[in-house]
C-alpha cells in the first residue's frame, strides 16, 4: 500500500531537486550565463512572458550577454524587466538588442549570494520534508482506517527516509558546487 503511494509521489522529490537547480542557476556568478535572465517576467502586450519566450540570448564575451528580441517592440519591456529585477545589472539598448555587462563580484556580494543560495536550498529541503510528512500522514490514516497494517508505517518511514536522504544529498551537492562557483569566479 505505502509503496504505491511513494511511487506516485516520487516525482515530487525529483521536482524539489529541479527547483533547487533552477534556483541555484538564477544566482549569478562572475560569468555570463543565459540562466541569469531566462525566466525573468516581462510585461509585454498585456501579458507576462519570460525573456526566453521573447528573445534569443547569446554570450558574445565571457562577461556579457546579448538579448535580441524577435520583435523590436519588446526591447523596452525587456530592459525594464532587467532593471526592476534584483540582479543589480544595468541593461543597455543599442536599437536591436539589450546588452548586459556582468560586473565582477565583490567579496561582500559573493557572501550575500551564498546566503541567498542557502535560503533557496532550505526552501528545497522544506519541499522534501513536506512531501515526506504528507505521505506518512496518509499511511497513518490508512492504518487508522484499517486499510493498511501497522508495519506499513514503519516500512514507509524507512523507505521515505532513504529517499529523503538521497534527495537532500543531491540538493546539498548542488549547493556545494554553486557555492564553490560563487566564491571562486
């Protein structure tokens, strides 16, 4: 009974790792990467789209990005979205593209980004814990309703702990890699 429940919800553990990876990629290092601006929301023609839906993003130099919208009318909204973001970047529009120069990180800014990284990774850990607790509650409810055995709770706890430890290990590995990137680039 509990195995079926865990199997159905296994994707939520993987989703927590995907969430952690996306959040880590959104924190900038000293290098230019399209991940910095890919998912920034842009108000365009009355709807909200991401930059990657509106433009091609290229890396002409190691510390710069060029965002070339498919519709020139999106230049202003893209520039505004970047200015309004928490990235601390100053976009420059040259008539056909928005150009971003990624400034080198100061030691203070690096530490600030590491703190932000830790907060985002904690959010991923919380997702994992919530999924684990939700599954356990359902197994315990099934035992109370006599549709599962008492042993199922213990087995579910053991199996969920293995999955939780493995998932948290993947999140920690992502965090360590990104932290190393932040402190050395």
